[in-house]
C-alpha cells in the first residue's frame, strides 16, 4: 500500500460530482418515485425497481462514464463515444447485481 499513488485532482472531481450532482439528483429522483409510486407492497417494489433500473440507472451510468473519460483527459466527443459504448455493459451488470442483491435481501437466495 505504500507505493500507491493517489490522483487527488480526480478524487476531488469525483467528490464534487457526488456532492453537487449525483447526491442531489438521486435524492430528487427517488423522492419523485416515492410520490409517483406510493406503497410498500411487492408490486410497488417491483415498479420502483423498474423505474430505477429502466430510467435512472442508464442515465446515471452514462453520465458517470462520460465524467470518468473527461477526467482521464479525453475530449468531449471521445468521452461521449466511450460512454455510449460502455453504458450497455454497465447497465446489464448493475441490473444483475440489483436482482441478486434483492433476492438475497428477501431471502429467496441464501446469502453467506
């Protein structure tokens, strides 16, 4: 661990993105979902998860990938190209993780 170099500029940029963009936007999105889909029943939870994975996840992932490419020094055009090519794979991965974590949380799959 002593030989690890930390890119403080990138850390600060990601911190600022989280504090000023991701955090507030996620709060607003999930607050709106709670208003549009009230309730805690199984069907309500499925609807909320579909909103999250169908609307929020692809948009958030695209923005995150674009920001990451920009922070790596790519031009905006290059960053948008890289993000558009990577967002589908990231969305599929996040969907799989979401499904498995919900299955573990609800007890349908034994968690270790």
